[in-house]
C-alpha cells in the first residue's frame, strides 16, 4: 500500500507538473506568435545591414545590432566577446564558358576562402567528371593545367537534405584539393544546391597544406546542366576571372546576452545561432533566423515574466561560416572561467517549421528530453531521434557539454543556402516564430528541471 | 511451445512483409523524387492555363489538360464525368476608402458567389466591428444602409492554421449574411489571411435565402490595418464598385484515371484533388498541387512496374471552390454504380512538406493505418491523429466510405489561399514531390492489405 501511495503521489505530481508546463509553454508560444519581435528583428538585420561576412564592415554593424537587439529583449546583461576572425574578400568575378562557337557568361560565385586569378583571365580546357571516383581514375596528364568541372548532383532521393548536403558537400570541401593535387589549373563545381534554378552557392573550403591554391568556383544547376549537355571532351573551354583573396585576420566579437537563473544561476543553458553570413544575399535563413530566434527566447521569458531557475544565455556567434573562431573562442572562455553549461542548443538550419531537436548527449539525458515529447507535439515538434548539435557549439561538445540542434523542415534550405536568394522574403513569419517557440519550450523545460 | 512458434512465425512474416513494404515505398519515393512529373505538370497547369474557376474557359482547358496528363501517366483508363457547375463572374472591382480628407484606393477582391453593385458606386459610411459578437450587440439603426467592416484577425496563436481558418472563415461565410439581415448596404472583411502583406483573399460564401444579396468584398491585412487605424466612427466612408454576378450553370467534368487492381479490381482506392480554382493567381497550392500529386501516384506505380492488388483511381474534382458539385456527382455515380470505395484520400491543403494523414473512419481502420506509422517516418510523416478527410470526398464519407486527408505543414497555406500570390513559384519542388510520396505510400499499403 505504501508503494502504491508513493506511486500515486509521484504520478499525480508528475501529471500536475506536466499540465503546468504545458500552460507555461502555451504562454511563451502566445507571446512569440502574437507579440514576438523575431520577424521584425530579422527584417532590420537583413534590410539595413544585409550580408555580413566575418571581417567586413557589415559584420561590425551586425555586432552592434546584436547588442541593441539583446538589450531591447530585456537581457539582464549583454556583452561582446572579442575574437580574431579570417577576412576573405571576394572582389569581382566572371566565368565564361566556350561551348562550340558560342561564348556564354554564366552566374558564378568563387568558393569561400579560395584564391582567385588576381583579376587576370585563366583560360583552359574543361574536363568534366561526374564524381570524385571518376576523377580519381583519370590519368594525371588528362587533368594537368585543365579546369576540372565536378558535375555531381545533389541527391534528391535523400529525404533529409542535410544528409544530402553531407553527401554532396565534399565536392566543395575536397574536390578542389583533389584537382590541385593532380595539377589542375582551376575548378568549377555544380553548386551544392537543391534549387531548380541558376543560383550559384558559395561556402567554405580549406586548401590542404600540400597543394597549390588554385581558383575554384561554383555555378548554378541550370548553368551546370548547360555545361554538361554541351560539353565536348577536348573542345570545351572556360575562362575564370576572379579577384578573391584571404587577407589578414581582423578583430570581431561574439555577442552574448543572458537572463540570470533565480535558483541555479551557475547552471547555464545556451541557445545560439551565428551572426556572420556569406557575402551574398542577406543571410536570412543562414543564420539571421537563428540569431533572432535566440534573442526571441530571452524576449519571451522577459515579456511573460517567467523567471527561469537556471541562467539562459543567447549567443550570437561570429565566424561560423569560414573559420568557427567564435565558437572556439566561446568554448575556450567557458573553460577558463569554469562555466557550467548544462545544455547548448544551436539553431542554424533555417527559419522553417520546426520538426524536432537533435540530441548529442548521454543516453540518460536523451531519455529525459525525449520524455518531454508530448509537450512539443502541439507545436508540430515530434522528432528527438537525430544526433546533431551544431557547428558553433561543437567546441563545447568536445569539452563534454550536452548539445542539441533545432531541426526545422529541411526541404527548402539548400535552395537558399549561401546564395543571393537567401533574403528576408524567403523566410515565412509563422515558420520563423514557431522555431522560436520550440526553442523557448526546450529552454524552459531544462531551466525548470535541469539536465541530469 | 506451439504458441511461441506461432508467434515467432507471425512476427517473422510481419517483419519480412514490413521490410518488403519499406523497399517498395523507397522505390516509389525514388521514382517520384528523381524522375517524377508532378512539378513539371504543375508548371504547365499554372503557366499555360492559370486560374480556372468553374464555368470559365480556363476550367474547360484544365479538363483537357487533366485527361492528357492522366493518359501520359499511364492510366489504364481515363474518362470525364459530366457535372453541371455554377458560373460566377467577377468582372471589374474597385474599393475606395475615404479617410478624413484622403481618398485611398486599396487592393480588393469580391467574395466569391456574391452579387456586385452592377458597376455603380455604392458609397456609404463605414461601421467597424471587430467580431460578430460585437456586431450582434449593435442596434440595427447603427448598421442600416452602412458598409460594415468586419475587422477580425486570423488568430496567430493557433498553431495549425486550418484550425485558425475554421475560427476566422465564418467572417467570410456568415458575416455578410448577418450584416444583410440587419439592413447593411455592403460588407468589407479583413481577409481570412495569415499574410504579413496586402493580398486580399477571396473564397466562397452563400447568401441565406432570407436576406438581400448585398455586395461583400475582402481587403488585405495591410489595408485592413490602415482602415482600422484611421477609422473614425460616423466619418469614415467607403465606395464599393463591383460587377460580379452569378450566371447560369455550365456543363463541366470531373476527370478520372485509374489503374485496375490485379487481385481485387472491384475494391477502389481513390486519391484526388480539385481541378477548379478561384479566379485569381494560378491555383498552384489550391489545388493544382493536389491534382499533380494525385496524377503522380498513378505515374509512380506505372513507372516502377508495381502492380497494385486493388484499383487505384485518381480523381480531379471540378467545382470544389464554389459548389462542390463535382464531389457530389462523383458520390452519386459511385452509389448508382454500386462501386466499392475502400478508401478515399484527398490532397487539398497545399503542396507543402507532408506531416500526416487525417483519418475519418472507424477506430479499427484507424488503428490499422496507424500501425503503418513507422513506414512513413523516414519521409517526415508522423501524425495520424487528426480526423479530417476532404471537401470533395465528404459526399462519399456520408455514404460510409472511409476518408483521409493529406496533412502538409500548414504554416504558409493561408498566406496564399485564394489570392493572386498562389502561383507556381510559391510551390517548392521537393515539398510538392514529398507529398506525392506520402500519398503513394498510403495508396500502396492499402492496395496491398485492404482496409478491413
């Protein structure tokens, strides 16, 4: 009987607490959906600053915007954390395809971090390969001094596009190094893109220490189709003219705001995105959305008067795109200061309808968070099976901090990612806000119950 | 031991069958995602025909398009089912708001099925009410000969926008009748719209038999904000000038294609959307998407060589928007011909990422379909808890046919619904195709196992 009573008591208190939690989450949701600032914040970031690559004047302005927005959200404390960042400059760029007797200029973007042609035309014969395996089977003399065109398609049969990105992304990361090692003069890739359009997609690569830094550019799917269709071995030529170069490191900042926990202020729950973007479009989905959602979490707690038991910290990381310096500086600082991060959540997968959270932590902690699933279902958030955290918080993860990544619907992300199409208008206001609701709910539950 | 063996055998055969099913569904998915015709079919429908209200020449052309597309998909048989449909004609329309000394012309759409002002200006004082309850509390003399402005906002705190539509839609359906009954001269409504924009949304209403058919128009959210902000009781006036009218019924058709079942040809699984649209935009999400997805189900079975045990029928219904005549004619015919529909599925909630299926059927049948949940999870389809079927198949439901509605993500739908913004470009190709995958998977499972 005693056991039964204890069980009854537990289950009653559990039930009551869950009902109470569901009301608190509803309150946060109503605040965000009806009176939230995330959409307007995103508009200001995108339309008054625009894209903001690390080291650029726009990135400096974005830092000041971040401070102002976190203060307006009502953070107890807002500060800037210094970090030195790479400073890559794109300059002018041009690509001509010589197809038979025709010379066609197509939209092009240099791949991020690459060196250009110093503004001089680099003309060479094009060698088309469909995969890196095909490339590796070519004799080196077929490649030497040529421009290699990697014509690999983003796989549309893979349902989660982040898995497709994992598959296709190596053509941006690795393929230029493979071509350089074989003596190629330059590289063109079919963009890492799900788009049925002609937007080229930029993004980071890193030259291997052993190779010559050859120019590498990306073209959109339509131009890649054109080049692949009209390609004639031994005859097709291309002219790459680019200016891009890596300059000296520049000083910049992570921007941080927090609400101090009422009971366990030393237990920190981090929610963050990255403030920098590629130097095209407006960095709306990548990752303006994550920044304004992270700010919105603080805003919603403050506006509803819900006092978190644990400290909530919104972090706008600098330099996710081409160096991860902000994420590393943050983790270094946390280690030196012996800060206790009980959970770090990243939102860097676009401002689309949320579907779940990746959980990168011990099985016991996963199980705790998975038990909250029913509280998320009314908001369309059902999937707690993935294992991803996020790039900016990966240095924290290496230090043993449990990490989590918001998982929005992935279907449209790689239409916009790292392109001129990633603008404010591509973000839906309700989808953006609903992502903030999911984040606020998770932050609330962990602020209330900890993460054992 | 015997029991154990039987259990083992059952669980093995169940396991094997599920593994086999998952492979078949993957095959259908690969076909649809990689080689499917749905996106190109939608482009042709939207860009060469455009919107297609019942009774319009475009609706006639859409019927012929449907026949051709179903034949190209490889249907065993394609036919047209005659049906008489309403023929509402919009004509020219104009709305001026007189705000203080300013006269401002704003974008406007007459509500569908309404009578206009015969092209003559109808000018009157505006009476603003926020809700029907507020309206009902007004004395009749405050309303008589006035233009009532129903300023009700779509509720953004409701997460599923179809529930928000249920809440807000009565301002289009019922409010004009309430105003007419009180002697009003005309009605303006804030559109049934989630949009942060100024697109007016049309859509159906039906005059009550007892009331005068007064003009009723919709304005976008920005214009409604303007009118609400600048409104001054007793001073604000509006001028409605519209031409719209209901003309005589016209002949039209449902378009039907089927693949005959190999083992149980008399058991029919219906998958359908509606071919007609409102006379604005291109009817892309509503419901070109559902039409091309339904056609794609047949296409995918044919292209993969998967022979269904039961008959699969794709139905492109005519006149869902302003009469439901196609749905009624189809159900009447099915009854007369004693056809055995074991399941009817409608896709009429936009070409967005699928999240689930509404199940409108006996508990036992629901449980059967819910047991297939794990087969859908890899495609992001997890929610089998809703109860909705679809408008076109509601007459079949009344005859006892189990019905189901595809549930896509709902966040963006009411930004586009019944507006000039509902165009091909608003549909994402991967989201559209993924909806077709979900439909094909459900149709396959029921064609294989029936629905007991």
